[in-house]
C-alpha cells in the first residue's frame, strides 16, 4: 500500500476534532489547546489509579480524589 493511501486512511479514521485540512488550521487548534493547558508537579506518591464508573478502564486520581483520564 502506498504511503499516501495509508496517510489518508489514518486521517479519515481520526475523530472529527483531530482532522485538519491545512497546517494553519492545525496550528490554530494547537495554540488554543496550549492556552488552556496547565502543568503541575506532583509526587507520584500522591497519585493513585482508580477504576472508571463502568469498571472498563482506569483514571489517575490526585490528592483531591478527582480522577483524570489517561492519555498519550
């Protein structure tokens, strides 16, 4: 399979919010995401893995107990 065909398949299978038709459009989205992002340093001892409500996955819970989904 050609590289272009594979690239198109990957693009077409992405969720709607992850499909960009231009680099400018993608750059704008990344800048918007960056503007609302936060970073915080926590000790791993303050974190715990908790099951999701449907027991189908895991969340990482911090000191406040609120679970956050795991992402890449």
